[in-house]
């Protein structure tokens, strides 16, 4: 099965163990909280891939004691099952984000990991860096953004056609949020892509720069040679002997750089000495 980068990241996240029960509960709360159908009398949420589905089913059974059918959509609709869920989370957990669910240091991260698995997307390396939680409505987006702010993150919030996006863009912000939710491998993949891109840009810049320098040298030599040939045909005898020597060396060695030309003189000249003489020749036109 061909899966997207986002799905791969989610599968990786599902494979990470959550050691404490409080964190497993927060994780499930994150999954449910961002969906449209998280209500006191009915809960429905999706599971993108088979590994996600089996991870969610195992956690629901372990944390709440609720068993769900094997399906890509998880439904909890029996009143007795709903009681089990809301006994754990608190009666008001569906009405608004209840931070009372969070017990230990890791709970908020686990909640965000669950939220990402349920509604998140992240662009694959090589594309523009973008990470987004696609949540049901503006209230959910505001509460999620506030939670992220508490943790020192500053997401953007934008209303899209069928959902509200809580997003991060730019490589650093996206790497940071991926690290927060435990997606270190994805963060590394983005970092690698950035380094490759920077190296490639640097190499291109150097090649362009070298090419520009070479053609500048060639152009300059060509200008000199044309000028000197005209000067020589119009009256070589009038040239000071030193200039005549440089003029002949230039014409006889059209590919030589200024440094090479300087070395051909006897005794050798400095580069700036050669340049000075060539400039004088050109000015004689
Ligand atoms: Zn915890």
C-alpha cells in the first residue's frame, strides 16, 4: 500500500509506547477532541491506516474498557460505553478542552500526538515546510492554539472551507512541533532535506560565480587583444618598448590570466603592473 508522508509519520507515532495511563488517556482525548463527532451521547473518529486503527482499539480497551469493532471508523455509541469514557475524562470533556485530564509532564504532548494522528498533516521533505491540525471548528482551534501557546508554541489559525487549520510553517517551527509530539524521525528527515537543499544552492551559487568570473576574464582578454591589435596596426613603432612587450605577450597568449601574463614577463611583473599596462594600451585607441 502506498501511504503518504503524513500517514507514515502517524504509523511511527502509533508505534511509540506511552508508559503511563494518564498519557494514554490524554492521547485518546486528543484523538477525540479534534473530531466533529465528539459528543456526550456519541463519539466517532477515524483511523487512517490499519496500524492506527489497531493502536486506537487497543488503547480504548486498555484505558476505558471499551471494545470497538474492527473498522477504519471508530464509533462509541452505547450509553454504558460512553459512561466509561466520560468517567475517565470528566463529564465536560466534550464541551471544551479540559486540562484537568492532564496529570503528568508528558500528558499534553500525548494529547497533541493523538490530535495529530486524528487530524494532522505534514508536508513531505522537499516540499514547503507545513504542519497542520485540521480541527472541526473555531472554538476547538482557539483552545488547541491556547494549549500550544502554553507550551511555548505560536501556531497560525486559519479558517478553511470545511475545517479550521491550526498550523506551523517554516522548517524550524515544523521541526519543533514534530519533536514535541514525538515524531523525531520525521523532524530529522526534514532537517536532512534542508541541508541537502542548502548544499545544492551553495554548489549552484559557486558554479554560477565561477562561470561569471571565467567569462569576465575571457571578455577582458578579448577586449585587450582587439584594442592591442588596433594599436599595433596603427603604429607599433610609437609604443614605449615596455608596453610593446606586454602587448605582444597578450596577443601571443590569449588564454592566459593576468597572473600568468605577469609571470611571462622577464623579469616578471606583478598582476597589477600588467593590468596597468593593458589599461594604458586600451586607452591609446
Ligand atoms: Zn501523563
